[in-house]
């Protein structure tokens, strides 16, 4: 299969994939996604119908360009030289991709991202950045992410010590309407509050304010980026499209045992892999099934790999560094997806393409790709343990489900041995 800048080589899996893609067309899956038909993934609409506005993110953000451009000019005229984004997960990965893939345009802000609660990382940015010239971006969809709010409290206190009562003018918030962060931003007189569309999940938010505002601050031409994203969004509305086909391919190959989706990139855009890794892993890894994304791994000869791999090679047109090795993998029968980019602005298209393909792969796998039950349950458990510590002065003891040779496994699964628990 070869459509414009995407080439898909399926080897012996071609016939199997074509059957599923025919079903994709017959059931009009593309249009049903845009119609927010939750029955594609579940018998309940919970966390589906109110999580699909990423489909309109490119156009919605284009409609807000004047607002973003005006803010960008205000920040530059205020003589800020640096920005520090405080966030976790989906709120931090996309801005980092923009900073690393596009660099910093002359006259714009040098963006750093703090997404680690390691005290050394926090202290590093406190020492490294001059608060008088730094804009702090507090970014959290829920507005209540403990790590992000802890970052904010630390840096706001630090700023107030250094620059006094105008510390709030060095902070902006990106969050959902009615969140705790929105309240705090008003209380502490933030320079700006960007209220995002609440019907977009965190890991699907790259083309909304969560990604576009930081991108604008480093000098990314949002109009150009979003035009490319919107072009793919329009393609996805058609009954037969390469983006839906991509989702069918990765979903069905995972069902057939090729569930290690291995990403390879041109050096300049290698950070994109970190974003797509979270998108796919968190969206599909549930209910005992899923696709395991593999990124930042060196490419080996074909005999190094088992029959559980699918390779995605995304590169610039003039970069053929890995092409010879990719050809060997293709000849050895490994499925290959090759995506060729003209320049870094094609990442706008890739962000949307992979969001759509991930949604389609959820349909193929029979899972709901927009919730994150294990993430939420982990947050609940963590809060319970913290509350216990505050009340009793110590963390509760948890009994290991398996203990062998000094190795402890904490799990709710029913495995009886260490070997069974890790296979």
C-alpha cells in the first residue's frame, strides 16, 4: 500500500489486513468516529462522547490564533527570555516535542519543561532560570494534578521572594474550565488563563491550547502547523483513508502477535517518539490487551528480532540513513510502515494521524482508547497512602503478593510464581 507520503509493507499479512479494512469501510467507522458513536468501542458513552473534541482541535485552535498571537507579542514585549512549563504526562510531552524539533526562533522564548518531582530537577531550574525574565506555564487539564500544583507552589513562592507582589504576572495557566487551577490563577493574579475545551483527553490535547501556546512561544508558525493537521483531519472523514488504514494495520497486527510497534525517526524529530509512545501505550494498554510502543532503540539486523515486531520509520525526504536496514527487515518479512516528511511542520499532520490511528486501533482491539483506569486507580491509591502518612506519620505496610530470592511483586493478579508474574 502506497499513498502519497506513507508506504505500508505487510508481507504475508496483506490478505488478513485487507479483510479488516473492508470491514472498516463497510461499517463506516471513520464517519462514526466523527459522529461520536461510542458503540465503536463500548456499550457505554462514559469518557468517550465527552473525549472526542480532539477531532476538531486543529480548526478550533486556528479559530483562536489571534488570541494566541496577541499573547505571544505581549510576552515578547515584556522582555521575557525563558519559559518553564510545569506539567506532567500529556501536558508536558507535546511542548517538549516542539522545543526539541523546532528549536527556538530568534526573539522568542527558550522553553524548558519540568515534569519530574526529583528535588534535584526542581532545584536545577530554580538555579538556572532568572525569575525576572522567566514565564512559568502551569499546565494541567484537571487543574488538580498534585505534582503540577506542587511545582507551582514552589516556584510562585520563589518568584515572590525574588520579584515581590508582581510574581503573578510571571505565571500563566492552561487548564479546563472550573478547575482548581483556574481558581488559583485568579487568586494569585496570573497574567493569562487559557481555558481549554474540556472534551479533550490529556494525551490527545497536543493541537489544543496545551500544545499550541508553548509552541507559539518558541516561534512555531501555528498557522502552518495546524493547516497540515487540519488537512489530515479532513482526510479522516472519508470512508476510505490511509489514516484509518494505519489504525487497522497496527491494531490487527497486534491481535496477530505483532504487538511491539517499533518507532524509528530522523534525529531532529526523535522526541516525537516519546509523545506517540504515551499516546499508544496509555490508550491501548488495558483489559489484558494492547500495543507496546518501542522507541529510542537502535536498529539491528533482521535475525535479532522475533516475529512480534512492526516497524514505523518516519524520516525526512533527504534522510535515508536507515533505509538499507529497513529494506533488509522488509525482505525478512517484518511489516514496515514508512512515513516521509518534507519538514518539521509535517509533524502537525503526524500528531493528528496517530491520534486517529490510535482511536481506530481501539476499535480493532475491542478496547476503549480514551480512558485510563489504571492511571486513575494509581492516583487514588497514592492519595490514600499520603493521607495515611499525614494521619499516622508513616506509610501503610503493603504485603507483597509474591516474594522470591529477595524480589517482591506487588500485584492484584493471581500468579503464584515470579516467572509467571513477569511473562
